[in-house]
C-alpha cells in the first residue's frame, strides 16, 4: 500500500496506520515526493515501526535525535515515539518501505514469550530507535528479513502470513540477542518535561490552527512562559511555534486545493492566512510553486492515475 498523507488526531497520533486485532502488522510504500509538503510530519503511534530506504537519502528526526540514512540502510522506531521524516536536500525520488507492527504480532501480551523477550525492549524508556546499517552483520540480517517480509506482503502468495510472522520473530530474536548493543539513552528530567510540554502545545495547535494563535495562548497550554515555549519548540522540533503553525496551515491548504473548488483567496481565508498575497508567498517559499500551480499539477496527476487508458 502506498500512502501520501499521514492523518493524525489532535495529539499527533497517527490514526490511519494502526494495525488490526486480527492481523496486527501493516506494510507501506512511502515515496517521499508524493507526500504533501514532501515530508512525513511529526506523529506517533503505539506500534513499532521499521523503515528501510530503497532509494535516495532520508532525514529522520526521532524526538531529540537526528539521523541521515541512505538506500540500503534502515531504522527501527520504538512504540509511542514522536518522529518525522523528509528527503535530504537535492535527493528527488527518495523512497522507503515501512512496516508498522504491534508488538503482540510476535506473541500475546500475557505469554511468556512477550513478557520475557518482547516487553523489555518495547517498553524500554531508554530505547527510542535503532539505525540499521548493512555493514553490521546482525543488522544486515534484520534488514534482509525486513526486505523478504515486505516482498511477501506485496505478493500475498501461499501461507504468506505465517512466513511474515516467522521473519518478524527472527528480527526480534536478533534484536534481543544483541540487546547489549542497542543505543539506550537515559533521558534527563528536562527532556522528559519537554516531551510532555510539546505534546500539550501541539495538541492545542492541531485543534486551533485555523484560529489566530498567539505565542501566549500556545505557551499557556503547558503553563510556561513565552521564552520557555520558544525554547521547547526549538529543542524538540527544531522550529519556532509560529513556523510550526504555518506548517499546519499549509498542510490544510494543500488538502483544500486538491479536494475543493474554493478559490485561492477562499483557501487562504479558510486556512487562517487572511491575506491571499501572504498565503501565496508562504506557499511558494515552502513548496516552490504557487497554489494555482500546485492545484493544477496535483489534479493532473490524480486524473492520469484514474484514467490511464486516456494516455495510450
């Protein structure tokens, strides 16, 4: 399955990527150029996530950590961890496949296997993520198993569910056997506080971004000062609160440009920009083209996908 947008609730929890109880694992192809704003915005989910880069170079941000990974490399992100991804500069066509898995796909929560082998890693507050490099033999084994599991998910031939389960158990066994090599990091009290505060503030922004937000209103959600609010956003997300708000406004604008027949001025007003000129400048600065050009290009792409016979 290919996705081009990660729908999140007001807490930034991804609401479309969650697995189902009867088969708690999902597989996705992520072509970065096809995503709105060419990036996967900050989000989290209660499942584990494996990414393997198949083309280009991708920048990963996992809470306070940053990794640059290229084709052949990958990353594991633990459950409930805030993260985002975007292609590195000057790397068009970057893509990866993603495997999002409830840890109970390995074994039920009440089982000895889960309690003894799965929970210690999945529930570790010190383990946020693990970059995977093929130069390390044990990490290469994980990457190879992930490739085979993804390929099986696309063909769905034979007892593919059993084979995928065996492969993911193999992945977990390798992780457990190398637990002493996993990059655990103790979070300071200030980092833990930052995580709580940032989720409170972005939850507020997510539900009020179309309103006229002030720094004071955002800071009040975490009961902190303006300066503390600015510092918190910079430390955790690497942007200012205003920059984050504009990103949310632009993401909503992209949705409206594709899904509605509103004029550019109406889109600007609906998204809270107020001024169509300011909206156009912010849009072009972020996307490299005008709102009208974006709408025309995207609608053309959607038409070609829906009517391939017309191109023959």
